[in-house]
């Protein structure tokens, strides 16, 4: 049975805790291991523990496992509700040079970005289970999709339509990001021509 202290730390973290988080809250790694061995906790790969399977949040635990990754491209489109399409893999952008072992096995489609641009247009959004994950914002998502040669045209068209209807859109920011990421032509032709 879990101690009150251990239970309260899990409750603060929506039922999910990493070993590093446990140490941050003053718990020992051994207390989590023992609770798991007793059957009081479930353990995922990468030192992530759950109160039980009902707390599973794959978006959140994937990002805990790969903390350098930022949800982007098709996954960001889905998180921003810009499309009804749901990708079969998680699209994450990593710093250029980051080596990811077996991305296919982890259901990850990796994208890479230079260090000087990776943090541009990043925000925290709630996953479907209420955990905060890092994701590209609306405008960065649109730019990423427009310059992605592997993006499905139907998803891009649906994303643009929904972006233009969004009350949260920021056309000036979109133009700024287009300039930074070398997507001025694509943004002009696919988005700005529809605004005029």
C-alpha cells in the first residue's frame, strides 16, 4: 500500500511520476521501485511510474521519455484541432544532431531543427488527460507543415482552412515565422492570398 506522502506526490502529478520527479519531491528512487515490486504502481519504460493504467497518457509519457522533443507537424496540427486527421506516429522535432534509437519502434517520426531556431514558437498545451506537453504554436505549426515535403496535401488544406477560421490566429506572427524559416513563398501562396 502506498504511503500518504507518495500518494499525494502522484496526485499532484496526475498519477504519473518519473524517478527524477520523485527525487525533486524528496522521495527516494528506491521507494518507487519497492512500491512497483509490491504491485502498488505500474512501471513504463524509461523510469516512468503510474498509479495504475487509468493514468496512462502516451503524449505526456513520450515527452517525458524524450524531453528534448517538441510535438510538431501532424501531431501539432491534431493538438491544435486544425485537422480531423490523427497520425499513427508522434511527430516530434529534436535539436539537430540528437540521436534517437529506434524511432519507428517508439512510434515517433523525428524532425530536426538547428539550435538557433528550435525554441521559436513553442508553447505548452494540455494533452487529452490534462498534462502539459510542449508543442509548436499555431503559426509555427502552419509554417512547419507548409515547408514539409512529406505532408499530405489534404491535411495541409484542412489545416489552412481551420487556421484562417481560428480566433487565435496571428497573421503578423505567421509572416514573421515565414521569414525566419524561409517559407515566405509558401505562406504567401497558400495562406495570405486567401486573406486578401
